[in-house]
C-alpha cells in the first residue's frame, strides 16, 4: 500500500504534524515546569532571604524553645511563601533531623532527610538546586548562631499542582494533534492527488510510447514543475519518434549492404549461438542459416573471444575451406544493456596469398643472391679507393678482375633468379662446359677470402693441383660453393676457422667440403635445412641477411648435376657441408 506515491505523501504529512505537535507539547510542558521552579525560588528567596527576616529567625533560634519560635516566624510568612497542601515547611536541627513544621510535613518528615539541598544547608550554605524532571521542589536555608548552623528552615513542594497543570496541557496538545491529523490527512489527499494525477498520465503515456504509439500528446494543466515535466515528455516522444525513423532507415541501408557484400559476416552470442549471417558466409563455409549451426561447428579450430572490457580488441586467424584461404576476424561487441556477442568477418585471400607468396619468393631470392657479389664488389673497390697508388699494379689488376668477375656473376644471378620458378617444372637452363675444377675453387677462394678476413676469420684452401677437369655449369656450381662459404662466414663467431677442401672420392666423383668451427646447428633442425625459406634462427638470419633460400638453391643445383649434398653439424662445435659431383656428365645433359 505504501509503495504508492499518493500514500507516501499522506504518510509524510501525517508524520510531520505528529512530530510538530509532539515537539510543541514537550516544549510547552517543559516551559511550565521551568516557570514554576523559578517562581518557587523567587518566592522563598524574596521572603526569607532578606536581612530583617533573617535577623528575626536568628533571634528566634536563640530563644530557649528555638525550634518553636523559628516555626512561628516562618509561619507568619505563609502567604508570601505560598504554603498550602502541596507546599510545606520544616524546622530541622543542625544534623538535618526534623524538629517541627507545618502539619503537612509532620507525617512524612523523614522522606526528605539528607536531600542535596539539606546537606548544603548543613554546611552553612542556602541551596535551591534542582531541575524540571525532579518530583519535588525544595529550598534549604541555614540559621546560624555564633558562626555555626543551629537550625535549618526547609521549604518543600511536591509538584502535584504542576503535574495536574501539565496533564491539562497534555490533554490540550493531544486534542490539537488529533484535530491537526484530520486536517493533515484531508489536505494531504488533496495535495497528493494534485501531484500524482499528472504523473499517472505521464506513466500511461510512456506505456503507449513503449507499445509504439508516438502520436499522442499529454495535456499541460499547470505551469509548475509538473507542467514542465509534461512538456519535456511530449518533446521526448517527438524526438524519439524521429530518432527511430532515422535508425530504421540506417538499418535498411546496412541490411542491404550486409546481404550483398562480398565478405562474409556472421554474428554470434558469447555462448556460440548463431544470430545472423549473410549469403557470402554461406558460400564460403558451405552451410546454411537454417542448419542451426554454432560457432564451434563453423570454426572448429578457433576459440570464441571473451566479453570486451571496453577496449577495441579483435582476433584474426586464417582457415582453409574448400580450397580457399580465408581470414577470419573475430571482434566482441557490446550493447547498452551489457549483453552483446561476437562478430566474425570472413575475407577470401586465396588470390592475394598466391601473389604474396610469389612476390615474397622472388624478393627473397634476389636479396639473398645479390648480397654476396655486391659485398665483394664493394669490399674490393673500397680497398682500391683507400689504397689508391699504394698497391702494386698486379694487385690492382687482380682486384679489378675480381670486381669485374663478381659484377658479371651478379648479372648472371639476376637472370637466373628471374627463371627460378622454372626449377619446379624442370625447365631450368644449364650451360654445361668442360672447365678446370681447380680454377673454379680458386676463384671461389679469391672471391671470399677478403670477406672472411674482414670478419676476423682464417680462411684456408686445401685443393690438390691434380684435380681433373669436369663437365658442368661452372657458374652455377661456383654460386653453390660461394653460398655455402658465405654461410660459414656469417654464422661463425669472430676468429673462427673456415676450410675449403676438395679431393676425388673415386675416379668419377669429386668431393668438395666446406668446414667451419662456428656456432653450429641444433640436431632437430638439420633435416630441414634444405627446405625453401627454412631458417634455424629467423631473427639471427634476418640480421645476417639470410632468407633461407641458399641451401635450397644449392641442393637443386647440385641435383641438377646428378650430385648430392650433405650437411653435418653439432651445436657450438661447427658445421661441415659435403658435395659430391660426377665429373664426366655428358655435355648434352644440360
């Protein structure tokens, strides 16, 4: 019942009247008590506490029957003291014991024995201390002879008259309170109706708006705060109607885009239930909305993101469906009421991935294969520039020859890299010729010795002069050996030792060995070293300029010459690369 605003207003006003009347009643009764207490003190003090009366009481106290004489003196002022059936006086001795007094006190003289004011008078001090809440009023006056207390005049009032008067006041207050309550209830009903009726109208209007009726307008019946609230409500209804129309228009636009966009879009709850998806999603994943699939059914290898904490976060992953490479972006979204879900955007990157792989492979090959000859050319040209005029002519000619050789080899590498894709189709062109094996290995040594020296390495060549000539593509084989030596230089700590050696394993197989005491390769990585783009330590390889193509190219080149290549390595102890090549391949095999 008291949940109603109407009843709350009535109750508040009733409590207000009761509280005010209670405070007024208490204040009035307390004021009456204080007035009577002060009047009692004034009567006694103005009557007895004067020079003449005190002198008369002292003379009476000196008489042989001092108590009776003192009683007669006090009784002479009964009118001034207001003595009656409620107020009496007593004559006490110096110990506070009752001697004589008015007839009203004779029967109950012992009831006020040793009261605080009597004790004060026994000490020679007139006292009238007390408060409104006490059940009596009293005044004790000492009568002294020769500086000591002889008698005590004690005036006592039992407050019965005040109590009767207070009761009358209380009855008046209660009557006024009851009348005030009746008036308050009537006025509160009227006031509450004035306030709650417009509010009830606004409540009904809000319900109609919630049901979609935006055309109704509430009548404004006053210009106070209630009237302003009604006016604001009407404005809100109009603004809400306009906003919903705009939202509906935007929703229609988004739905059109959603249905016809090429990217797939699907919405899920945080529990994984499918809310909506567009036709592109159905095409990419081969499912239908009517199948009642869940997030796990659609993306069994992805995890559903958790609720967002207000930051813009998303997860992106790649999946493969029906030969297509798809990127799936998962982003949580929230609503005003704190719910929400996860939005999945699916993009087909199959063609893009193919183009990226082709471009990446080409760039990686170019960057890897051109770095070594460019480094050699720069090293020798810098040496020639720095030592211009100081080097012997033969040395300068030798360095310039190496620079020219490296430039030509770089040009040939560029041409070969452009045809790298032919390796996968066995369409690589090889130029087989008969050439000196010793000269080829010496050319490799001369091309790499300066680079090794700059890195602080000792580069040794152990090649017998009796090596036979061989048939093959000298430039390709030279490129293979240069790449292997270059790797040894790169991945050997400063001060390492690198050896290039060669010997005939039998009459037709040439064995070329490149050995270093560098950082080595973990055992688990050795079998994969000849895979394209495989790098043991990607960060270290990137820092050194490696791309993971060198050994893969070397393997294909060696196998194109009907040979084999083998790598042995131990971590922190070094690496050995062994190449076996037949020397008598027919020239027409190219």
